[in-house]
C-alpha cells in the first residue's frame, strides 16, 4: 500500500536537504522524494524549507508539461481535495538520483541549460 503525501510528518520532510536559492546548475539537484497521482502528475522534490513549507523541485503534468521551481506543501496537498485519482502519493521505491538522470526530465534540463538566443 502506498503512503499519501498528506500523511507525511514534518520529521519526514525534514530529511530532505534544506531549501537553498542557488540553483545555477540545473539538473545537478538530487531528487530525494518522488510523488505521483493517478492523473499522471509527478513531483520530483530536491529541497525543503521547514519554515516556508516550500519545496524546490521539478513538476510534471500532461496539461502544463514540465517546470521547475518552488512549490508549497499546500499546493501539492490541494490536489487531494479533487478526489482519489488526484491524491499525491509517495513513491516508496524511489532512490535519490540527479534530476538530469530522470528520463522524463532529461530534455527539460537540456533545454534549460542551452536556452536559445532569441535576439
């Protein structure tokens, strides 16, 4: 049985590295926590700020694609109120890995590193 995101305790989240604002080496972040739901949404979380209750990570869903940045505990937990299929679940089998080595994130990381010159 999978564990729901909302069942994680503050002590579970505190095991993630502290939130920093220095993310100049995109793709090098180690993803320690992976969440998913039945609607094919994914959260790849690298850091957590216990005071702000925000994560830094990568977020993927079918309508918006992939993005990176900050996301709050509340923003993730919100999805559960939409119903069981939307409930964020903890990937209990997840092993920490660099973001650039996660297949779904590989092209996004390359794009962010090699931004096209639009001038």
